[in-house]
C-alpha cells in the first residue's frame, strides 16, 4: 500500500481533506433547487463507498510496503471490522443530524457549533486514548476553536434577539451531532494497525478501514435516511423524538 512518508505531502493532503469536507454541504445547496436532501444524501453515501473502493484498489494496492487492500481485507478479524462498521454508523447519524441542524438554524450557526464541538471533543478523546503529537499546539488549536464557538454563539444571540426567534431544535441537533461526530474516529482508529509497514494480524490498514467504514455508513443509511424520506428535515420534532 502507499504510505505517506513526506511531511509536506501529508499537510497538502490534510488541506485537500479540509476543503472537501467543508464543501460537500455547498454542493447540496446547489442540488437542493431540484433534489430533495434525502435523495442527494444517497448519492453522497454511494460516492463515499465508490471512492473508498477506488482508493483501495489503487493506492491501497500499490507500493512494496505494508499489506495490500484485498490481502488485508481477507485476514481482518470481526472485532476490527465491527469497530469500523460502528464508526461509520455513528458518523452517518452525526452527519445527518448536523445537516438537519443546518437546514433549521442555518450553516453560519449549525456548522461552527456542530463541527466545532466535534473537533474540540474529538481532540480530547483521541489524545487521552493515544497521547501523540505536541500537546501545546494541539490544545492551543482547541482553545482557538472554542473561542470561535463562543464568539459565534454571542453573534447569533444578538441576531436572534433582534429577530425574536430562536430555533432551539437546530442548536440541540448541532450539539448532539457534534458530540457523536467526536466519537466515531476512536472506533475506526481501534480497528487500524499501528505499524503500517508491518501490519498486525487481524487489524485493518487505513485503506481497508475506510472501506469498512463506508459500508457502515451505507448500511445505516437504509435506516436513517428511510426515516428522513418519510419524515423530511422540516419535521424536526420527529427527528428529536427519534434521536
């Protein structure tokens, strides 16, 4: 499998990931003129699965280090597979709740609150489980994100005070979605190898873990998105009663 060994390449890939993750909601807004959100979200989920296969059979199967995609998949133990599947399920639920919050409270409120909580809590949870990296830089970044959330809440409070409308359900969905999104990665990380060049038996390489993760998203989507098809995002009281 292909292993990123150059620091500059790793940073570039992180930036690309940030752009993609921060932009998919904008493509939904473009499609919303003609598509229901639930139909768009099916394409989103299928796109994740398709891309995980493309990456698995290309980068995940190339190079001389590590274990190939199919080889790793064949030797994977159920404990690793179930952990990655559960991570995909939790991520899917979190993503849908944040998307619902965006539809209710607007992207300028729901996205910073939901994703901000996910980043802050996610860093804390993952650092406790695996204390790697420079703690000073990590938690300085967490402090800046927390400050951004607080400032966003203050600005939103002033705005709603003038409009005299506070969509509490949108805020609640943002918070719940953010907390769930902070927890999914630990499950995926638990399923993955720690030594990429000599993978431990039964564990998944990152490429295989992403594929299993995407299957978890797809399977759970039959439940979550079916509920949304029957009860569209506008009926937020139903979403809150279910989740």
